[in-house]
C-alpha cells in the first residue's frame, strides 16, 4: 500500500524539524492543545495534513488581526 505524504504520521522530532522548533516546544504545545496531535501509548504523533491545516489557520489569524 502506498501512503500519500498528506496522510503521513510524524513524530515529535519530525514535526520539530518541519516547523523549525525545538522538540520540547512541540511537546509543550501538544500537551496544552495548542498543536493538533494524538498519543500512541506515551508517544505523540501528528498527521502532516493536520499540521499543514493548523499552519494555514495560524497564518489566517495573523492576516485577520492585521486588517
């Protein structure tokens, strides 16, 4: 089965690299509900598609506040 990149599930380290943030910041944001993710056992996981949607929402909020 071929998995598309948008359905890719990412680890904390992968999200940290993708967003250019420190892993500890990813953990904090995920635990506080500021970053969409889910836990598999004790490990956080993030769907790339959901992270991309979150980025778009963050961008739209900034544009809306600037107007």
